[in-house]
C-alpha cells in the first residue's frame, strides 16, 4: 500500500469521471483508477468504468470478478489501483465507504453529482486522510 498526498488528473480524465457519474445517474457510478505513484503523488493513467451491481442511488458494488481482474492487471503492469464513485451528496466517504476503505486502503476519489466537485481520500491506520487533487494539462 502506498501512502499518497496528491492525485493528478488531466482535464480529459476529469471529464471522463464526470461522464461516468452522469451516465449512471441517478445511481452511483463507479470505476477503477490505475496509475503510478511517483514520490507521494498518484498519477492516473487509466480509468476503467465498471458497472454498479447494486444499481443504487446510495451504494455501489463492483462484480468480484472485475475487482480480481483489475488488481491482477495492476500487478502485471506494476500499477497502483484507486477507486472512484459518485455520491448524490457532498463528496465525502459514507460510513459504508469507510468500511470498504479498510479492506481497500487505496485512494478513493468521490464526485458529488449535486455540486460536481471532486474529493480524494485514503484510510491509513484508521485515519481518514484527505488527498490533494492536482490538475494537469492534457498533452495535445
């Protein structure tokens, strides 16, 4: 597990995450984030849209086979995994999110569908840490 202080998103990546949220609305949208940690910063390289098996406005569940395959891919490609999902509330982890963060202590990126704002978190040693989101210009 990597402890990170920052996550870097390009404008294109941020738009893709907003599209995932919009397409899933009114339910929670979800995706895996793959990338590399450089010093204390997670740089996202891939966003893997996933289906919310719960089809719920307040929870999400990713197919266990997809979870396994994504972690295998990350291992093969020497990448770090992050988790993204949307909330129809402020972009803060719910009590259920925190339970899942205990077993997936990766960066969790949450978007609010009400404010369109993003926030990132990581749970380490029972401490919820806010991760700074940095914007990176897209390479054209």
